């Protein structure tokens, strides 16, 4: 079974600064997807960024980028130019690729509460 | 395009009762997954439905059951409620054989 670990229960950052959230995972599969989801206090889970394991290039979405280290099974999220609206719980999640044991099913980490201060 | 909707928003039940939660999938999506999120924790996969059949189940007892209807909407039923069932229940819809899931706002269930 896959596991996802987020070792930072809480993080804080000043507006306009950069913050990095950590995530490690464990799997024996070679084909999989990794995701970062954002859950604001309003509860709606929103996809921030995804990474396909077969791609060596790190994914980037505007101010959000990842550092994907496949050998180390590490998948961190960097938020640049932090904004007040980035305040939320952030979850790292794993999904097997097609044919894998958990394809279509997300395995989440415990989450990191990020607070952006003005 | 209509997003994923869930009803009700909040629900309070007594231990031993039964509850039904509802989810309408995003337009065009044929697969629905349910997750349980305890307070301060990450969501846990309950089960997934595709073409009205269960398509995978997490580590949840049989008193958690579900349905999917021809219009792809879905229900989650929980029998014999226990205090530990208090959680946010999230529904996510997707297209079969794709990896992107779209979440609804959730139903907050409190069992007293």
C-alpha cells in the first residue's frame, strides 16, 4: 500500500515571500501521479498542481512549482510571492498510474496548515 | 459546466441511526469517489462508483454503502452510526481512466 507523509503540521509565511511545503511518499510502483490540493476554510478541495512520475521536468503553475525527486520519493511544493488567499490546508496526494493498485483513488497525506500573514 | 454538488451541507445524527448523503457529479463525469475526512486529517478513500457498480473500496466496514444512478449522481449510506463517523464527507467526480478528480464542498456529519 502507498503512504504519503507530510511532516510539517503548520507553516507560516509573510505576504510576498516564498514558502516550501514538504511531502514524502512510499510506493513500489513506477507509474503514478502526485498532486497538491488546497483546502481553504470554505472546505472545497482545489487541485493546485500535479506531476506525472514519468516526467523528469518539474511541474509549474504560475506561482506554484514542485520539486519532484523520484529516487528520494520526495515531492515538495514551492509557493512564490505568497498571497493572503493562499492561506489554507495543503494536502499532498498519490495516485497509481493506469493498471496500478490504486488507479483512480487518491491517497492523501495528513496536511499542512499554511498561514500567510500581511 | 456545473460543478460537483453535495447535500446536505451539515447533518447531526444520533449514534445508531442511519444517514444518506448525496452527490451530483460534474457534467460529463461518469465516476464518483467518496472520501471521509476526520477533523484535522487528510481524506480517506471510502469507495468509488462507475457505471452504477462499486469499483474499489478502502478500509471501511460494510455499514458504509453506496449507490450510483444512471445520471451518475451518487449516494453514500452509513448504517449504525458511531461517534467516530463524525467527519467531513467529500465526493469527487471524474472521467473513467483519467486522474483528475473534482471535489464537492462536502457534507459535515456530526454524530452525538
